[in-house]
């Protein structure tokens, strides 16, 4: 396939990141290229939080959980005086974090379990329709990165299958991923809680249980890629140390000798979005990956330098 | 899409099973049909053992395990005198089964774990290239059902995505599913053992560990369908009581009101294949499903009556 005459990535400024991405896509898709990859092996994986949409000040799913705690309070008056709910209701993130991973898990399960999969989908859909980002006042589904949308579309046009591989909840993301990114439910991989099948008055349901099934982060990402896709991606896009292992799995020591591309979105633009990397944050710390990028040949996409637009519209 | 003039299912005899299948496909694919389903929601799921290929006298993967035990014996001389390996080596299935589920799991782990995912793929590929079915002397990949191949192809042509949802090992099936069935790795769902990611001399590997990750049978099948596909299938093909729950999930009480199809392959042909249903077998018992089929509207495909050919060629 020849490169179209019009720029497929108009929101990317000319520079080494854009060049590296377009050059890779050309090399693996042109028939006469020594790096040519057949269509069915053109698999690209994308982290979600901080790579496809904004994860600051805290990831979107944490806002969802916070709003659910408020909505469910009438049924759980005891939460007013019990941790971690008391801190959560007061908007005291430090107080919640002081409860450790157990506190976070308690909030996650109280808000994500105890209903059927169909009921959960409706709850998430209704929430996304009205919830607004605290800084911009925009719906969360508008806090997505225009340059990454263009990249997804360019890859689709060049015969790639694109998958989301995120630490976020799989059933949370599937509610919007197809409409917002063009990524269908079967191509969304994420963290999950256990579900079980039961017949309820002659109708089959899947009930969501308060138990972790899989945490799709760090070394779990290549494990999930292998389990769900069963092919090794040739392109991987992330933004944090949680994406290091799937970048390694994509780009290093491939027995098939395929060309590959690894990209890290670097959040350098405090004005148009948020600036963060090495400091500890709830989600999105980029420290080791920043040190390793040059040696491993990973491309840094510098939000301030490389993107002339951040959000759509 | 209009039905092609040539018969898409030539190995199926005219009769109620063939009629029900072709009628369903017509109803969900014709633009002007009240049961029309958009392409991206046309998901069909297939069991593998006994539905797409022969599972008798024992499932193919059990032969693989038996051959691996023999191949690995020089490294494990202690197996000659330890159960369940001693019985396994003697071909004494009852002796193995006498060790219970623990014995079966020991053989499974000894033969399926302890290597990387790449190494396991090579082992399975090499074995499939030479192993032969004990009754017919044919390669196992030729012991597939021609009528089901035609059905897979017809569904592909009519815009369906087809997935395998099997109790068999996912990484075992992925080795041949694309070549043999036209079902790509990312559409193969099965049982799995745990893997972990590690860097080995600068090269990333996924190592297969001796621990069950997920058993994809019975009530696990709708759970896996939801986890991996995230859409409810509109067509489901099975052959045993292990497929009941995914048939229920596909065909009963759908909140979306979609038309659906459930089919059970009934093994009635002891001459051309094997005749079995209600009796207890290692894999493939069809007892409850046989009682429920009529009430739930599931189609029974009677191998002897409905198929004029069983195997290809």
C-alpha cells in the first residue's frame, strides 16, 4: 500500500517521533519492503490511561468509583463512619491511600461487583453520559488524544488490528472503546474481576463477584497479550512503567525477526494537559522507561514538542 | 446478502437441521429481515472436541500428553515406578483415572508446563506433523468434520466472526486452528495454565508454569465468552453437556431480543465415526443436553442422518 498523499497524522508535528512511526508503518506494509509483514500479523497494542486518554489528576475509573460510592451511600449508611469509605466520601485521597491496597480494593469491589454484567454496562454508560472532568468540565470521552486517534485510524487503514491492553477494567472500557476509539469489545484487554454464570428465573446471567480475576499491568501485560491475542504484537504504545514489559515483549529479541515499534507518550505539557513522569503518581509514573527508552530503541513522543493538538474539536 | 445459488453446505443432507441453520443465517443477514443483525454483532462460537474434530476414543490432547510422557521418560526414569505415570506408560487409562483429578492434572502439567510459550508451540507443531489417530491412521488434523468446515466457511462468507470456545488447551489449539479451520489465534478461547514474563539473557520470554489458570468448560464457557469477546454470541455449536451453559447464554432470555441459534452435534454414527451420548466418557457426554434440546429449541444435528460425509477428502 502506498502512503496517501495527504498527511495521515496532521496533529503530529514533523520531527523524529512522527518520522519513526510513519517510517515503520511504511516498512511493514509495502509489498517490496524487506520488513513486510502480512496483514494478519499486523497487531498493535495500546495502553489506555495516559496513552489514549487523560489519566490526571487521577484515572477516570477512580472518578467513577467515587461517584458510585456517593450514589450507593443511602444503601450503606455505615460508610459514613468506616474506612476507606469515610475518607473517600470526604475526597481525601491520602486518607484512602493510607488504607493501603486493601482499601483501594474495597472501594473497587463495592462499586464494581454485586450486579450482572448487563447491569454494570448500563451503570457505566449512564455515568459516562453525564460525568465531567474536574479541570476541563468536558466529558471524559472527549479527554482523548487527537494524535492517538489519528494513529489508530492510520493503522486500521494500513491493515493493522489494534488492541487496548490496559490496567483499567475491561468491562468499563468496553462500554466506550468502540464508539470512541473504533476498537471493538473483543479487542479490549484489561483488568477483570471474577464473574459466575447462573440461571435466574429461567434467564441466564453473569454475576460480577467481589474478587480479582486478573490485574493487567506490568508483567501481566505480555501475559494477557499472549492469553487473549496469541500473537506477538509488532507495535506497542504506552506511557508509563506499567507498559515496560509489553514494550519489551514487542520489541526485544523476537525469534521471528520481525521489525517492531515501541512508543512512549511523554507527558511534557502542563499547559495543555499535565506534566508528569518520574514522580510517584496514582497512575502513570514513567521513570525506568525513561532511562531505558534510548537503549531499547523506544520512541519518545513528547506531548509538548510533537503534538500540535492534544484533544479533539 | 442473497443466498448463493450453489449449496453452501453440500455435506449436509436436506432435513430439519440443515434447514434450521440456513434459515437462521438468512434471517440475520438479509437487510430487509426483521431479525437482521449488523455484521459486527454476528458472533458464532464453536466447541472443538467432538464438534469440530473427533474426540474419540479419547481427546486428541490426551494422545499428545501420552506421547510426551514417553518422550520425556529418559529425563524422568522415576516415572516407571510412580503413579500416575506408571499407568499412563502402560496405556492403562483406568489406572490413571483411579488417581483422580490430581493424577490427570499431574500428567497435564508434566507435559504442558516447564517450557516457554515458543518452545511449547514447536513441540505441538512437530507432534501434529507426525501423530496418527489410532483407529484411522490419519493425522489428527484430518479428523475434522467436513460439514462443520463448510458451516464455518458459510458463516465467514456471511460476515460472521467465529470463535472456538473449548475445554482444550488454548495454546495447543492455536497451533492448528488457523490452518485447519480458518480461525485465527485471537479467536481461540480455551483452558489455560499460568504463564509468567521474564527477561532471560536480555530476551523476553513467557514461561509456562505448572498451575491451572482457567478451565474453560461448562459454566466457565459463558464466563470466558464474556471475558474474551465481550459480546453475546448469536449462534452456538456444541456436542456435549460441557456446552450447555454457553448454549443457554446464547439462546435464552436475551435482553437484546436478537434471534439466536443453538446446535448440538449428536454422535449417532458408529460406523463412520463413533456413537456416544448418555454414557459416561472421558469427554463428550451428552445427557442433560439431550433432554433439554427440544424445550430450549436447540437443533440436534444427527451425524448419521444429517451428514452425507464426515471427514474431508
